[in-house]
């Protein structure tokens, strides 16, 4: 399963773009999360995390973690 790290540098426009959920107050900067699904749209990509399957976050808030 792919993992991502939440970067924590969130701007309001990034949250509003595409109607994403706001990760502030939910996710912890620097923590790693498992990717449950990815929705690719024409202008943005949403990440759905296994830990929060009912929420969709803008992919710009994350970086991929190497699975070593």
C-alpha cells in the first residue's frame, strides 16, 4: 500500500479547489498515512486516506514516502 506524508503547509485556496476537505486540525504535519484511493481530475488530484475513508484531500498537501 502506498504511503504519503502530510506536509502541513495548507492554504485556503488549495482546500477550496475541487471541494476538498480541510486537513488542518485532522492530519498531523510530518505523519505518514496510507493511501486508500486516488481520484485524478483534469485540474487536480484527490487523495483518500485509509485512516479517513470519508474525506478527500488535495494531493498538494502530501509527499510520497518510499516503502523500503
